[in-house]
């Protein structure tokens, strides 16, 4: 039996969330709905504006794959997370959250510098817009990978945001090679539309000959496939991912199990913050399939969990909610 259900790799970030009016994006020339990488000084300037005008709504551990590992472990899965943090208060906060949630990590020696932070601006329509300073995460590399832990996992899960860093991209390409040789399944999330708008060639390089499981939302799928036709985009994805899950907001999700398509119904909720919805979907889904559940059951759990996370601020649910949701779905 594998020691870990999932070995995740991604940027270690701490999120600070702010509620902002729609006008904020125009006033400050910010592209709404995307993740934008910014310099430290630029982020500090924006943080001071946001804090003074609106105050911090919530601070939490973040990072796409980190959120997914959090969800997976709270449903009862076992996770390892490869990441990089600096020896600072932000890094302390991030690692404290990992430790509290039983996620093993590759972090040992911590270098000087600044840990990654993400400013998350939540507009009245619940859309999340992010300005991210990666800090030392920008230099995530092969040295931060633990191949022994990866070799004891059912899946290696790769965060799409990593394609923006040459050293991180090189590391995850090596991980994919290792997985193929070791008979370990690979899963990839596109993470954000910006990865397909500005880093599509890098995404395709990581995708390579394909992956076992891919997660993305409908908008990201269409950007990747270069078509507005959903069925056509799904057909294109069949050539690159043996299985995949496409989230469609209120419409639920479309899942491909390698042979058949399964439509998963959405859950009617009042969304206030969509930050972390896709991460939660992936975490719940990976938990379910690594415990032997079929894709339909996994889709129902993931859809229900991601619907709940958009009803609260922050990318993660309170620890006890995961068990409650699982009982609702599998009662």
C-alpha cells in the first residue's frame, strides 16, 4: 500500500483577502478574474492601498496545490507537499498550517528571503482576482523534490502555476519522467486562465505526451483547445488526458473516466468568494478515487465540497465540514 495518496507540488503562498467594489479594477488598471505575477514592491504598494481602504477580510494558507492537499487530508487522505518557503513570519504561518493538517512536506532548511504571498481581491460577483509575489517559491527546483516520497504515492499532482518558473518547470518535467518509470499516475491542474493566455506553450510542454488525470474549468479548457465549442474542446482533451474533470460553475462538472462522460449536477448556493473552488474540487475528487470510489461518486463529493467553499471567505473550509459533507454524500 502506498504511504501517500497524493504527492503534490506547488507554490507555497499565504493569501490575504479583501472585498473590493467593481470599480476598483478599473481605477487601478487590474485585469479582473486572473492571477497576475507582480514584483514585491508592487504587491506591497497594492497591499497598503487595500488594507487602508477595505481592511483584510481573511488571511489563510494558500497556493493551488496546497489548498488541494488541505482538502484531501481533511477528507481522510494522506498527502505530501513539495514546496519552498523562506525563514520569515509568512513562512512560519504557512508551515504551521501544513503541520496542523497532517501534511508532510519537503521543507527542511529555510533560506533567507521572502515567502510567497497572494493578494486576493473579491468583487461583488464573488469572482477572485489575484496579485501574487512568489518570493522564494519562484526558485522552486529539483532540490526541493523528494523522490522517495513521490515513489510512495498513488498520484503526483502538479500545479499549473509552476510553469511560470523555469526551475520549477524543469523540476516537474523530471517528476513526470520519474512517475512514468515508476508506474505512478500523474495529475495536472491548469490552475488559472492566465496560464493558458500567457504561458500556453509552457503548459503544453508540461502536458507533453499527456497525463493520467487533468483538472480545469470550462473557460481554461476552451482557451487551451482554442475553441468555444465545449464538446470539441473535450474531444481535444481526450488526446492529452486519459481522464479529466471539467468544472462548469453552476452547471456542475463534466467528467471523463477514460471511456464515458459523466455529467455531475451543480449545487445551488449563494457564492461570495470563488477563491479555492477548483482546488477544493480537485482535493475532494482525488481523495475519493484514491479510496477506490468511482468517478461518479468522486464527482458528487467534489461538486458538493466546491459549492460549499464558495459560500465562505478563503480557499479552505473549517476542518470539521469535510466529514459532514462526506456523510451527506455517502450516507
